[in-house]
């Protein structure tokens, strides 16, 4: 099972490679501002995901982006994609249970 931050990062990278700031923006936007990953949490989480073989540093870059040379881009590994799918399925089951318990409509 992933941490919430780990799932957020995997979800942000599910549609393609991205750099840390893009991941932070995605998480904030996708959560409607309810979740904000600070730089410390984000990069500790990415380091853990890399160590676990779920994310890898990518050679992708956007040469038109300002300060692009300093940005590191990350992407899901096949194992990371499967972990994200498994976690999403678990969360879907939890939402169903919450709905059945009358907590959400």
C-alpha cells in the first residue's frame, strides 16, 4: 500500500513524465486545493518511489521552458503503473463502502 503522497505523485505521472513543480500543481488542482505537497514532502516521496522502483528519472525535458536545465523529469515504471492501478482500485472500493455506509451520496 502506498502513502497518500506516493499515490498523488504516481497519479500525477500516470499521463506522462513531469517535473516536481508540475506534480505539485497537478495534486493541488486535482484535489481542489485540499492537498498541497510541499517541496520536502514531494522530493522525499519521489526519492522513496525511485528507491522502490515505482518511478524513474526520465530524459524528457522541455527546452522551451525557463530554467529547464535544472529540472528533473520523472516517469512511472511498469511496476509504478501497476501500483497506481492497485491503489486506485482500493480507493474505489473504499468510496463504495463509504457510500454504502451513508457517509457520501
